[in-house]
């Protein structure tokens, strides 16, 4: 970020209070990071005091100053410390958007916005891996993809950066469109459209329209990178004014792969006779890799350069992360869950050999609306047909539905264990584990299925490949 106190005041229109008059450097003192959690403040940062559901950030302004904050932005007067400042604004969240919008107008970096039902974070990081070796740029940190995360991510880009990869998400109609208009991307990427957040949007068609809001923010000079194997996405893109680059398995895509093989923590494939080897578990990561290749080409990178970048990719924690916990292997895919990501994780589980049992520890998939019962029953079926699992531990509201599906697919009653929550799942699982077992832990974020992995981590843990 390349902002001064003067820039901050001009962009937001807030009332500036300086501890010293005249101000040092005429108000041109550069500020550090923008931080919304007072506990994370470091010397030189600016604490942006946002009101929350459970606490008001302004109540922690003095704590932030005590930690060395250069200044505070809040909706109430704050007395700055010597050498510092405070900025009073009517609405801190609106002011954050105003600052990000002002900042975007001064950025020369190519902004890449990534959205989709699943795979956003992995695709974002793969694009970053492709571009970073030769160009200067940033990618959204952590899961910064909402009404706060997108402006904060945008503000981490520097005026000398070549690119900024931003992850964009939404849980209601209009949210992705608003975030895309703020980011003004030159490249828009949709990973896929699937049965996720059906409860919020109301159905697949509504999900499709919501993700398609990204295309509406692309000008004629921009480019959309889209999954070409989905005919509904192709139909949606007919009204897109931007250039379109298609990726997928079909031969009619601009970027497609052949000779695809996944195993032992490596995804191998070819694009136009160029070999790729990406250090990830599961062939479902091919979608993200092809999208990243398409973006790399738009930046003029050769296939050999793109392959070299993808070979350095580091998988994102809690997304198909394979850990060796003593004599037991854990597949930590606990960040979130929906039907398509469950299927992908179960397919990965089936890749593991027969030295031990394949075990599924799963929690509910939330926000599926009226389809929840049917989709959880199908999950139970998939535990057998896709995951080839020998044992199931299920918790949550739909645990019995999952168990019913698994039993109908052929899993014996004695192989099914119902649990109340993630911790009970972990405890019951631990009592049955044997050397060589492979455990897949997965569920929606609210289910906290990472507790299963944390309990397994009582063994010596090592990340595999």
C-alpha cells in the first residue's frame, strides 16, 4: 500500500485530527497496513474501527494506539498520540469502500477477480504462482473475499505492482456485482457453478446469475476466463461484452488438458504438448490449474514459464491437505463443503491404497435449502460409490440421512457411527483407529470438522508432499 495521511483524509472526506500542528512532512507521512483487528496492530499501522455484531471497533481504539498504531479511523472522536492522527467518519465501512474506490483509480496493476462456487482460493493462489516469478503483484490474503475483505485486499496492492489477484464471493444477489464494480477487474475468472449456497440464492439458476454478475463489471477491453464445459455458462456469456477465454476438458476450449494423471501428491497433465506437474492431491485441481494457465497466457507467459510457476504452488491449508499423523493418514479438507467438493474429496480418498481402511468423518453441508435432504442422502451413497470407504462417522442435523444413503449403497450397519458434533466424532474415531487407516475429514465451516484433524494431530504430524 502506498498511502499518506493526506490521501486518507482526501479519499474519505473525514475530519482529520493531528497530534502535531503543523503536521510532520505536511501530512505526507506514509502509513502502514490497514488493520481491522486491534490485536493484530503493529507499529505504523492504521486501525480501522468497524462496528460489528458483537463489538464496536471504536471501543478498542486506545488498545490499538497502545500497540503502536499511527492512526485510528472511527465514527467517534479519538485523541491521537504524539506523531499520530485520527480520522472521524460517519460510517467506517462506507469510508473503507470510498478509500478503496479512490485507490483503485490510482492503481496501474491489472486486477484479476476470481469467483465461483468452489475452488476460488486455490485458483487465486495458482494464478499468483504463475505470475509471481516474472511480475510483481499480490493475491488476497486468507479468505478476504467479502464486503470487507475485497477493499482491504485491493489496498494491499502497491502502485508499482503489475497485478492484483482478488477473490470475490457473495451470499446474496447483488453482492458479487457490487464487489466487482469496486475492484474494476481487467480479468474476471469464474471457477465453476455448482450446488453451493442454494439456501441463500434459492436455486442453481440464481447461483448462476449471481456469479455472472462479475461479467457485468467487465468492459469491452477486459477478458473473462470461464469454464467451457458448462453449457449454461456458455449461454450466460453470450451477453458478455468482454473477450472470453474458455478452459476445461472439452476439445472446444481454448485451454484444455490431455494425459491427466493424479497420484502421490502430484497432478500431471499436458497442454499443447507442454508437460505440467502440480504438487497437489486430487485431479479436481485440474480446473484451477487450467484457469491459471489461461490467465498466464493473457499476460504473455509461455507454457513452459507457466508450468515452472505451477510447479512451485503450495496448497492452501484445510483444502485437501494430506497429513501423516503417526501411522494414520489424514485428508484435511475441513475449510468448507458442498456437494461438488464432497465428491472431489471422496474421489481423492479412493486413490489411497488398501494398506488400511478408508474412513470418512463428515459434517453437514449447510445452505442447501430445500435440496438438503436429497443431497445429504446422495453424499451417503457417494461415500461408498466414490470414496470406497469402509467406515463412516457422521455428525450434524443430516447425519442420519447420510448414514441412510451409505447403508443403502452397501455399507454395513456396524461400520456407521452417528455423532452429535465434531469433537465427539473425533473421540469415537480415535477409539477405533488402526495403523494404515486413511481418514477424510470434511464439512461446512460451521461444523468445525478440523477438530477431528486436531485430535489426530496428537500423533506426530508431517505434511505429505
